[in-house]
C-alpha cells in the first residue's frame, strides 16, 4: 500500500530553494562584513610607521619596510565562502607594533575592555621587554569590533527574509 501526496515534489523543491536562498544570504552577509572590515582597517591603518629607536643595522637589513600597511591589508576566503580572514598579508613584526604599540602604549591599548584575553595573548607574542616607545594606532581590531558587533543579528535577519 502506498500513499501519494499531491504537490509534495513541488513543496520539496520550494524548500530546497529557500535553503539555497538562505545560504546565499549568509554568504553575502559574511562577504560584506569581511569587505567592510578590510576597508575600515585600511582607512584606520597608519600611512607610515617608523621609529627613531630602530638602529641602523635593522634599517640596513630591510626589516623596516617603511610599513605600507594599507597596501597589505586584504581578505582571504575559504570554506566555500563561510570563512573569511582579514589581516595584513605577509609577516612583519612592525604590523603588530603599529596595531598594539610597545611599552606603555601597548599597555594602554590592551587595557581596553573590548580587547579579549585572546587578543591580549596574540599581542603578547610580539612582546620583547616592555620598554619600547612605539605608539600604537589600532586599525584592525577596531574595524573588526565595529563590523561584527551586530553580525549575528544581521545573519538572522537575512535568513528570515530568505525563507519567507
């Protein structure tokens, strides 16, 4: 014995379509958020970052790239658009010093209430002796905080619209 439900195939197709619409809405929101973080970080990043405390040997070796951080801020997508990483491409310790500062500047910046223990731990990986004098100009984390503050609510709203 079997039962045939009229319209079941079209109902299943409609549900699948709603699921695809919801997935597209999520992917679009994640991409928009990553792009907004990237653009805000570029806007906030220092144009130049150098210090008189750097010795001539460091300058000769080319470790100081006259930090054009703005040109190296970029986003990278993975996981079919569900994962976005925004950051400064390449490795240069001065990028972290530009973000967090050193010495008293780092202590001041990292004492902000929105800086989590994870962010502080990341900053600590660049710690030398705590006596540095480079003033930080946070650019990446303020951009992240600004654009992710309401991300979950925006995702919920977009999914709700997509499945209606």
